[in-house]
C-alpha cells in the first residue's frame, strides 16, 4: 500500500484499495493469516481464510485466536468502511462467543461484520464466523473509538 496515497480517501475507498491489491506482498495481518476480502460495502464486510497447520493449538484444533482475529478484522473493517476521509478508529472492546471447534486441514472460514451504530465518538458492530458448511463457529460484538480528522 505504500505506493498508494490514502490521504483524503474515505474508509470504503481505502478498503477498496486493499481489496484490489490483495495479491501485493504488503505486510498485514490479512497477508499473515491468508485473509481475503470477499465482499465490501459501506457498513458490511465479508472476509475469508483457509486454515493451516500453523493455526493449531496444543490440543489439535484451530486456535480460537484465529476466529477472534477474523472477527476483529471484519467488524473493524465494517466500521472503517462507514467512516469519512481522515476519520480513524480503534477497537475498545471485543467480545467473542465460541460455538464449535474447527478441525485440522484446509477448512474455509468466512467472517461477516456489520455496523450496528456509528456515532461521533464510538461505533459498534457485530460479526460471525461460519465454516464451509455454513455452521456457526463464533460470533462477536465490538465497540470502537472513533477519532475525528486531525486538524492541520
């Protein structure tokens, strides 16, 4: 992303740049975990990843942090997608409910995040992760702090 000037772009425009350049070797959590943007609209984001052996915990199932990271990403990006140019955000709270374990192998996990509330100082969103059969793996809510544009 370093070759693209993000200044002056709205949140949805910034995310569309990331979506268009998913194949570029830019360091990011998405690249590290193999996440990709599947759908992107204002207030709603869908991302997916395929599990790999490096995601396993000591008992042989996918570590819960993988679903939590996917949830934090889709919910945060959903908030980001609704922000005006120059407005920032950060996660204040993340509440995850795990429903089922994800086994070993090349399993597809799909995360969806939706904005519930977008205010001047805070935003809330909800998210869910399903497996390739559509079974619910985890769901979550988040509260984000919204930062106004910096004054020059």
